[in-house]
C-alpha cells in the first residue's frame, strides 16, 4: 500500500496588498507519497511558491490562509504521527518539523548561506539544531559526511571556505547538504537550478534524484520549466493562476498533455535538434488575481477557448485514473481540437527516444 507523506486539501491563500487581496492560491489539492517526486510547474506568479510556504510554517504579515488542510505524516519514537500543519502553531512547526522532518532548498543559495561564516560552521549549526547532544568528534564526522553526500570530493578543503569562495553549483550543493542535515522525510526544492548554467543544472538535478532514491525521500520540486522535470519527477502538477489545471504522471504530462496551457509550456521548452527562427511563447500574461476570476482563468490567452470558458470554470475532467485536466475541451460536447503539430511531432520523437532507452 502506498504511504502518503503529505496531503494538501483545498488550500486557499490570499495576500493583502494596497491594490487589493491577491488570490495567490485558489483551492489546490494533491498528495505526495513516500519516495515520490512531485513537480509543481508553471509561469512565475502562478502560485507555486505561495502554495508551499504554509508547509514550512512561513507566514508573511499580509498572508491569509482562507481554507484548507496540510496533513503531514512522519515517524516519531512512538510510531507514525499525522498533523495538520495549519492547525499547529508556527512555534511547533519551527521546533518539531522545519529542518528536521521537512527541509527546503531555495533558488539562490546566497540567501540561505551566511557570507560571514565558514561552510563547516553553517553545516554544524544545522546538525546541532536537530541533534543538540552530538559530541564534537561526531559533529566533525557528520559535517564531512554531508559535504561528501552532495558530491563534493575535497570536503576537508571546502569546509574551511566561505560561501563567496565557492562556485554557484558548489554553493547549491552545500545548501542541499544543510537541508539533509536533519534527515528529513520531505524535501522542498524551490527553483534550485535557476541561474546555473545548463551543465551544472543537470548535475544538481542528478544529485537531487540520486539522494531522493538512496534515502527514499519525498520531494516537491518547483520550477517554471517543464523540461527540467522530465527525468526527475514521478508526478507533475501544472499550475496556472493559483490553481492546478492538469495533473498526472510524468508520462501523462509529457506524452499525452491535454490542457492548452500545458501544450504552451511544452512548446516553450527549447529543442537543440529543431531548427526554428523563434521559440514559441504563450501570448499574454497571467490575470490580475486581485479581481474575481470568471470562467477559465486561461481563456483570454487560449486560442482554443470556447464560449463557456469565459463564463464557467471547468471541472477536472478524468483522462485516466491518474491523469486529470481542467479544460472544457475534454467535455464530450466540445469540438475536437488537435494538439499543435510541432508539439505532436516532438512527443512522437520523445516516445521513440524513451523506447530506445528502455531496450
């Protein structure tokens, strides 16, 4: 039986601003099972980061959680325990959950690292936070072990350095080492490869994938780039304007996408083997979420939009028992719309490559 580590139910998050209340997260629900990597994908401003901040107990002054549950299951000395993270105090989250059971890796490692402290001290402080009784010898051993875990060879040298003496990729590896210091069961990665060059990006992704497999970690991976999650995610939630508009396994989303927004995201992924004059983009911008959303939020940017899209929000239509999409195009009464030709050709190519890799 699959063990659920995190279950989010109908989460709604608003931010009070001088321009009005921003409906950043408009009722999302999903599960993260043990050992799975669930990707949250979508353009900047679609609510990805806003939806995970409550998991970490991060509450901004103008943030209001309108409704929802965040049920987290973890192991204690007395067996498994499930808590609704929205019903326990921020102090409890900080002392019992954050950094121990749930850890996070952010986009810019320099926001997580103290520029005035050597690497060994920063990792040591994280280790002591989850294991206050650890002795000096064990602590030194653990610091070296964590540095080596994230693929850094010359650990003895690196631990004596300051963050500014390391490359961007090395700094991100140290941030991952700090995140792993408390042996969490859930790791949240918020755009962890943005700003890194493609080669280093691939190495960090492979590192996260290897750590996830070896530790049976559950991972939430946030990114604006669908191409990044192709080889790392088990399941993908495509977000738009604070809602999940398509959800499925990685194979569902890459080989059988059904939402026009997902089509646009996939088309926007560069393919070095294709000769194109300009990269396809999704026209328009995300809606103003200080205003009530009428119908499908994506309708004004959707060239396949039907009349009903501007009047009524589509439900989640079932494609199969693990693949759903919120688009009226899946209604039995809707006209037949073919997937864009360029994307269809790309999917056929991906399928052939997947078959070749599997032989």
